[in-house]
């Protein structure tokens, strides 16, 4: 009787009603619900994966959630990022997410950080939290979130999605499991692995995989079940086939191995800068607009995907997707300057490097890509 009274002091009458279906499960009950309320989770990314993760963690009763994301809501997000709607377009994702999550659960203690997760702020952002959820969409942040989790001895609930396939795991060397670097010691070469903007993703897929991340997070917090420690769950949704891949710790891992060489964010920076790449020559969209009106306009190369080109294009641009550029070098003129653009500048920077490697010198990257063109030069070009 006394223990029930104590639990009821932790959970208000409103919360007891809210979580009644949890409390009805003998395996869960008041104790697990109390653990959720006292837990704190950092979610890096408020996009396709971050949306279902935070929605379900907030609904489940996790007491404190911190969101880190620097982006604003774009229309192309709405196909899969279920935190947002048309009214949120142009708004910072973390602010729009906060409004939605507080509607889901007013008992939630929510923190928002409209910034990128970087070597300069990662340790401070992660320090107050019990679990790190990786909802990122790029490799530098993915490796950084892994490393910070290792150093701070916190579970890193990982997932990734592309097209029709997704995968989930829990990396936690302090619990006897490997870390992300044990599975993937080095980032793939630029351009080798397409991102969602290039390869696409079925809208429902992040919901499925992100819900699994939320489930793994709840299991870690409550101690229920067997989290995916040392296991990678891969799900091919077209065939509805799941498989578990066993993962092992690498004793030579530079972060969690026997003799780690990366022990702080500065080590990551030094490693990345050991052989710095030459600076990519670049121009702004305003300068590009002037050059396109000149007597010697540049050849404007668009390296996005065909569907992106159909949705929005800069007049006069020629489409050769980045993944096909090597096979179509004969279409690139050598007697005029070349300006390369993509959506925001990442893929086009890789294309510039590829062209430079072929001996083409008069080539520049368009900073900010077609997004900046739409915002700064021609608003009639849709934002995608």
C-alpha cells in the first residue's frame, strides 16, 4: 500500500489516467512509467526519424526531451515528417515540433536547440541526458553522435532509412555492445551513398523505423525486454523481410577499442583535417544571375535527380545527375565556364571536384543551390 501511495505521488491523477494502458500491463506498471517520467532523451534531428521518435516518446510519458535541429520546414518534408503541416512551412523545425509535442503531452519538459549538432557544442548538448537518439541524415553528425555517446557512456539508438529499406540498432560499449564505428569504421566516399534527396524514401518508412527507435529507447529506460545491443535489424519493406545482423566490438576501434585514438571532438576535427581538401571554387546565386546575362554565360549544370528537376529548375540548366556524371563527361563543354548546382550545394561541390579531377579548371559551385536561387533571385522557382 505504501509503495502505491509513493508511486501516485510521482504520477499525478491526470497522468495515471493518461498512461492507464501502460499501467494495466503487469510487465510494465507504475515502476516502468515512473522511470519514463524521470528519464531524459536527446533527439538529434527533427525530421523523418525524429518525428515518430519524439511523438511516441512524448505520448509514452518520457519526462524530458531535447530536440536539436537547425532546419526549417519545407514542403518536401511533409510527405514523411509527420510532426509538421502546411501551417508550419518556413518555420524552424524545433519550434513547430515543440508546439505539436506539447499538444500531445502537456506534462512533457521540452528543450529545443535550433542549431546543428557540432564538435563545438555536442558534449554540452548531450551531457544532461540519459539516452541519445540518432535521427540524423548525414554521416559527419552520425559519427559525432556515436562518439559523444561512447565518451559519455550513454546508449546511442541508431537508425537510417533510404528508399524502401531501414535499419535500427543500439550502440553502447559501456553495456558490452559495439559502437557505430565498430560497424562502419570510415564514412563512405562522397557521392557513393545517396541521401534521401537523391535516392528518395517511401513516406511511411521513417514512421516504421522511427517507431522502432522509440521502442528501443523505452526498453532501455525501463529495463524491459532485450534491446538491440550488438544487433542490427534490417527491414526490406517491399518484401517485408527482416533480418538480424550480429555485430561485434572491434578491439581496434579508434573510439571504443583497446587503444582509442579519438577521445574528444577535437580529435575528430584533427582527423578530418589531416589532409584538407582544396577549397571548392564557388559563386553566389546573385553572381550566377549576373553571369548568365553576360556575353559569355556559363554552362549551368544541374546534378540533382530527374524528379527534382521536374519539380523545379533554373532556366537554361542542363541535367546530369551526380551518379551519372562520370559516364557523361562528353556532354560537358570545355570551351566555356561551368557553374554546377544542386539543391543546396553539397552534391554540386562533389561534382566540381569530379570535374576538376578530369582536368576541367573553369568550374565553380553555386553556393546554396536552387534553394538560394529561389529565395534570393527568382521566387517563381518553387522550393522543393
